[in-house]
């Protein structure tokens, strides 16, 4: 009987905590923005007392979870097409910008020593260019002394937003890549070896002489990997830096984009890094739990307002202000509760 | 005891009979309960296995309906166009396990032979414990070691001379064609061989130990060499146990995931070169399941799991059949 009593008591305690827990926002999805979401959540909790619980299970998982309504918001590195959003009753908005950096392992080659253009990069990843002393690479790097060494292509073996940005870029700059491979979170790779996660690619590149791979910008920077400069759409050579990603984000036409379906690869601008991409939040237009959704929107409004510096510290690029204004306008007009009342007004 | 019992019958024979019936009844109930518990445990295994098969089937259905038999014979694995074929992972699974067994079986048997027959007493324990410790190392450690230590070593010191040496020999030049990646089918097979070695060695050692000394002594007395004794006395006497160990090792090699994922290169392609990257069924599932978007993609991965299940089942069936044939011939 005592045991039963304890059980009942425990149940009561659990039940009484439910209303309090409902204020906690739950989200799931992409692994790439996890560090910044976690940091924002931590500061937000300190400031407001409301928590945000984010599970970095991958973009694919995030999309599945928000579609099955088990979380308040989903997160994806790949924007959903407008028709998919309408079908699932979702809207999306970008939070921060990041991107991919090609990294190499060549004796005597340091960051910035080597530059490539999109077409050459695509040919390397197609397996058409097999050796580092290929004339196409030599033409772009007249002063570099490149060895007669086999190129080992390293790509992601798991599905990833990083791969989506990478293959989307290669599809834009090389017709062969577009027709043979295409762009997705995972593709049928024509050449090379696969490794799991940014860290897997990084380790394989670091351990294999003559290797070229691609990792998340923040990952390349924090691990001081040997990065390759890219020649962008305007024909200028750029190094991967926060400014170059910012330039790509600023030069994109967010306003005109349908449902913020913008992929930041191959953007115009002399200083734009060509392999950039935003990460997105997905939320229902008529959430099952309007209170939780309101909290989520409040959280992201706070993050846009106060989170820029934290993002920069972690090597993410914050969204330009005019894009934020447009996003909040969209929230006010699109996201409503059951009675049709907007959950978010610009004042809160 | 007998005296006590005799005295009791004196008191009342009737009481004793009921008492005995009561005690026996109690024992019988205990027996029944024990019987039922053991039976339930055994049946539980069947239920779990049945559940796994059924859920694999249901999960794999969309892919099997879409691709039909072609799923087994197509090499393409393209998430963009949603065309999936399992041939490359099936090939990778079988070829890595085959090469691993090719290396591990002779090695394991020789180690077991040395340990039981030829090894000085003081060295037996250290080697025996070392072998068992190999079995206790988690597979992720093998994977990390393979990626950081073994693969770079192979890439710089082993693969270039192999490629150069076989360059002009017809068949070997295609089997060992460059460039040296470090990781690939061969590296994965070598890691697998190390991982399954303890299974073969410890089981063989235990069954070799069980060979009656008188048989071996008689053979030695006839002037047989160590090889002859092992080949014609020890091995025939223990082959059922040895085959059991080999099959256990093969089962482990077929299903091994983490270590292989690290060093095989994860490329959905069938290449004639053993130095080229490939993939296995379990490595593909481990890599792609978390980010698989779309029903067909997920379903294809589950279908891969079903295929691995079937392969393992076939291997077990073959092992049973071999054992049966040996038993029939001996008995």
C-alpha cells in the first residue's frame, strides 16, 4: 500500500509540473546550427527563465518531427520547396548563415596558397581531374608548385545540409555535375571516399596525402584546416571569412524569394564567398499548441535582436537586419491560432 | 533416517501418505513453474525474432514493391533520383567478410595449435589472455585505430610498393590497382580479420584441448610429425567445434558496423581493385539512416537490413548443413 501511495504522490507531482514544462520550447533538427541554438537557449533561459530544448538529430529528422508535430519547431539546413511547405502547413525562415570550405592536404600548401574555380572543383569531384598537376589546376595557380600526386576526394557519407550546399553549388557551376549527380543532402558520388560527419571528413583529409574534402566553415576555422580560396561569380578570388559569408547573405534577394527559399550558393558580389547557405527553422502556420509556438517565436525574435554577437563568436554569420524585419512581418501575417488570431505582433 | 520413518508409520500410516503427497505436490508445482519460466524465456526469443522479421518486412515493403528483384541487382544508389539498388553493399559485405576469413581462419588455427601443443607453459597464459582481450576491445576503437594509425601506415608504406610490384602482372594488377587511398575494401577486411581472430582462436583452443592425449601420443609414437598429428588427428577430432567457431566469427564479420564504417571509404560502387573504397550493408545503414529523407530512401535502408538478415540466415543454414554432414559421415 505504501508503494501505491508513493506512486500516486509521484504521479501528482509529475502532473503538477506539466503546466510549467509547457513553457519550455522544444525543437529538433540540423546539427550545423546546434552550437548557436544551444548558446542562445542558455542565455535566453538566464534572461527570461524560459528554456529551449533542441535536439540535433539531423535535418532529415527535424523535417520528419515537425511534420508529425512532435516538436514545436523543426530545423533544416536545406530549405523546403514552397509547395512542400504549403502541403504540410509550414512556414520557414533563416536564422544564421554558414557554408562550406574546401580543405586540402598537400605538402607545402598552406591556407590561401591554392585557388580553384567552381568548374575545376566540380571536375575534381566528378573524378575527371585525377592528379594535382593537372593543367586546369596549374592554370589557376601559375605560381604554385603542384606535385604529380593522385587527388583523393573525400565527401560526407551521411546525409547532411553541408553536402546539400556543396552539391547545389557544383550543380550551379557545372552542367555535367547537374545532369549526372544533382544536389541533395546525400548524392551518388562519382568519385572518392566517404566519411561520417565534419570530423570524419576532416580526419580523412588530415590523414590522406593529396586529399581534398569539404567541411563547415566554422569547423574548418576552429580546427585551422588548410582552406582553398574560391573564385566567385564575379571572377574574384576570395578567402573563406565571416565577411565573405556576410557578403553572400547581403547580396541575396531575400525579399523576392518565395517562402525564403534562397540558397546562398554562387551569389553575385565581388567579395561573396560562393559556397554559403543559411539554416532554417520550420514551424506550423496553425500550431497545435499556440502557447508553445508563441514562446518559440519570442525566442527567435530575442535571438535576432540580441544573439548576433554570440553567433559571430561561434563563427556563424547573423542575418541582415532588413531580412529580420521581413521575417517578423511574415510571422505576424502567417502564423495564427485556431481562431485566426496572429501569435506574433512586432511589439512583443 | 529409516528408523525415524519406521516410527512414524507406527503413529499413523494415513498421515504419512497425505504428508508425502503434499510434499510431492509442492515439488511438482515448483517443477511446473520452473518449466514454464524457462519455456517462456525460450519462446521470448522466438517472439522477438519474429517481431524483427515482420517489422523489417513491413518497413522494406515500399522499396521492394518499387524496385522488385532489381533491388538486388542494381548498383546505383542515388538519393537525388530515388533509385536504389543493393548490389554494392551486398558485394562489399560479402567480399570483406570473405577476405577477413581467408586471413583469420589459418592464423587463428595456427595460434590455437601453438597454444595447445607447442607453446611453453609460462607463455600460454599471457598469449591466451591477450587474445581474449582483443575480443573485448569495442569496435569503435578498432575503427578509430584503423583510421588514424593503420590506414595512413598502409597508404604510405604498404600500398605503394604493392601497387608497383603487381603493376605488370595481369590479374593482380587489377586487384591491386591504385591510387593508394589508405582506406578501402582491403583495409576494412584486415581490421575485420583482427576483430574475428579471437573468436576462432579461443574456440579452437578449447576444442583442441579436449582431444584425448592418448590419441596424439599414439600418433607421435608412430613417428608422425607435428603437422601430421594436427592435420590427421587433432583437426578431424575437433572439426565440429572449429567450424562452429569459424561460423561465429563469420557472423560477426558480416554484421560489423562501426569499425568498417570508419575504414571502408563508404562509396556505393563495385570496383575490381581491393584498394578502392566500397561499402557494406551495415555501414550504409549506420551512415545514412539519420538523414534519410523520404519514404523510399528509408524503406530501401530497411530493405538492406532485411537482406543482411537473410545473408546471415543462409550462412547459419550452411553451417548447420556442414555440421550435419560431418556428423553423419563420422557417426
